[in-house]
């Protein structure tokens, strides 16, 4: 269990952060009609 936690800490979480940064950059420049996922703002303020 400790090995899996260390792997998540050392490899998985940094990869997720990197992917999130890239997605945020793409989301900012891609037109809404071409972005197939809800934006972060839409997820926060969905009614």
C-alpha cells in the first residue's frame, strides 16, 4: 500500500497537474463550440 501511495505522489499526481495545465490553456484559446467538455466555470456555476 505504501508503494502505491508513493507512486501516486511521485508520478500520477504530477501527471494530472500537467494535464490540467495543458487543458486549461487549450480551453482558453479554443472556441466554445469546439470544446466538447463543460468548462471549469460551467461546472462551478451550473444551475
